[in-house]
C-alpha cells in the first residue's frame, strides 16, 4: 500500500496518549483503521503519522485519544492518488 506522511504540532501534547487514523475507500460509507504515529525528533509537541493507504482510499480522518476519552474526528482530508 502507498504511504503518506502527515506532520503536525500539537499543543498540550502531554494530554494525548495516542492518535487514531481511518480511511474510506471509493464507493464505501465505511471507515477502516490505519495507524502508526511517532513523535518527531528534536521537536517538542510535534508528531508524524505514516499512513498506509490502499489505492482506493479517498478520505483520511484522525482523532486524539487521551485519558478522558477521544476527541471529535477531524475533517475529512482528501487523498489524491
């Protein structure tokens, strides 16, 4: 599967235990999980996610997971294949 790398800086990152990523295939209403999130070396509160997507994926979304539960899902990010 092709890999896409997403980078972001998160304020209050100490409140976040992990991240969840999902993708949606062309023609489907179902979301499928993908995950691999790592801190970025030498950057406080920076993260990167290497998201492996099948060639049929069209949208990606994410949310943070913390000790008090999960955040709302992000807006759908289109992936241009």
